């Protein structure tokens, strides 16, 4: 059961810093590490706040419990876990410190764990920033084009009709191409089946961790499905690579079934 402690936190609204009432609790990242987190009610809904940046990781919940549950879901947790390792996250931390004053302490080390002094803002860390379009300058009126005399077009020489001999050679070449395509498809199918039969939670983590993704398996002894979390919807290259390795998309991430091998 989640334990909440009442806390007075700092809320960033634009360029200003305000004081708000909220709650502190321990949040588990996708890696299993626990970090302090904040939850408070702002503008009619409950929001879970990252204390290091003052930005919310999810919003729109009617109750405090619903907000905490959404933050712990697979559509938020892997994305936030990967994001805290990025350079952009470090920029957000420094930005918050500047707004609160250079003497404001963001975090302190205590027995190996990070203890955070926190605050809140109205930016979602799990949403992509929306592109802002600059107003277009009024188009300059184009000068009227001078009429140009049309050049006479030269007639193209009529294509030569293929002779029966060349038709036979072409048909033979097409058959060879089709045979090569079939052979390549069979090789790809064999390669995918070979990769699927070799996947373990250790080998998946070896592939996923350097790329910033999270790999997990509920029951390794039963050879349950191995899941990969954190692949963005617009990362077509990684999705294509996963499919070539035998992974499939599920509602909460990409998975492969070791028992298929």
C-alpha cells in the first residue's frame, strides 16, 4: 500500500514560483529503483510531479489514487525511466534551480539514495513538445512572366519491337530473379526463427539496455514472454529491427515468446 505524507511544495507557473499543498510518496522506476515523487491537485485534476524538475509526468486523473496508478502504468513508467537519463532532463533540472534561486537545493545524497526537495509545473515530461509554427511573411507579388515562344519538340524514335530471341532471354532472366527473391525470403525466415529460439532475458537486456530500453520477464523459469519497453511510436527503425528479430507488438510493449523455439 502506498504511503503518502503531506508536504508543502513549490509550483512553477510560467516565470513565477508559487507554494502549493501536496503529498510525497516513493515511486518505483522501471529499473526497480525507488525515488521520491509528488502528487497534488492543480487546475481541477490530480497530477504526479517529478520533484527534480517541477514538471508533471502525468495528469488528468479525478482522484489521487488514479493519478498514482497512471504514473505506475506501462505507458508512462518506461518512458519516464528512459527520459531521466537524457541530457534534456538535466536541462530541466538546472532550469528549475534557476527559477527557484541558485541557493535552492534540488537534491541531496543520503545513504546512497537521492532525497529530493521538490516543486511543481504544468509541463508533461511524457508528451512530445509541440512544434510552434512561425507566422509566414506576406508573399511578394510576382512579376508577370514574359511570353516565350515554344520550341518545336523533336519526335522520339519509335521503340524497336523485341525479337523472339530477346523475348526468350528476358523470360529466363525474370525466372532467375524470382528464384533469387524466394531464396532470400527463405533465408530471412530461417534467420528470424534462429534468433527467436536463442532469446533469453539476459540476451534481450544485453540488446535493450545500450539502446536506452527496459527488458523484463515475469517468470523466467517458465520461459514466459520477454518484454521490451520504452520504444517510441515514431521510432520506425527500432520497430523494424524488433520485427526482424521475431518480436511482436503487444498492448504494453514489444515481446518475444522463447517457447516458440
